[in-house]
């Protein structure tokens, strides 16, 4: 989800709620302690230099159980971060503490923001020898014409 998407969604909400992909909700007394830009400048295993930029939201739970972040407050935090940090309309990455600080993509299911698990992947699979995934075929669907008696296939 891009920053522009969350800005379009927030005005229609009564509450800001985040849910993990497994269905667990972030406690409703969470804080957004940071909004910023994270730039990653790196080289992949195939030698390609890459630049990635995301808008980062950090969620944090405190013991102030009465705290509730309202949509207008989050919009104001976003607006301030755009003004002060020159934030572009980039994909949002959310940091949230579980066993360790996890990084999540952000989605919206029509009611809640969903923290989507991120996955690692090789960006240069053709350059580092990772075989392409083989297509699975049911033997019953194969044309057995080549393996008839006297066909010469065996």
C-alpha cells in the first residue's frame, strides 16, 4: 500500500486498527512512534546495484491502556512527516515488535489495516544458478502415445 492509499482510507474510518496476517490484532492502545523514509542502497548477488525507498511506520505498545490513535491524528502525523521530511508517495513498510522487530507490508481488508508478512527472495535468480521451479504434471494427463509398444521410446 502506498502512502496516498492510506491517506484516502483514513477519513472514512472511525478507528485505526492494525491486524496481523494470522488474525491477531495489534493492541488498540498502540502508538505510531515514527514515520520516516528508509532508503536501501545495495548490490544483489548478480551484481546489480539497487535503490529501494519505503515510507516507514513504527508501531509501539505502551502501558497507557486508554490511548487510542484516531484517523485524523494519524493523518496529521503523516502530513507533518511529508512537510518536514519531503516524503514521496512510496510503499509503506510497518515495523512492529513481536519476538523481535518485524517488518511488514501494509494492506487494507475493508475494515482493518493488515500487516502482511514480508518474504525474502533472490533478486538475481538467473545469475546465481537457482533452477526454475519445475511445472508439476499429473501422469494421468500425459499423452502416452510415445510409449506405445514398438514406439521406440524405451
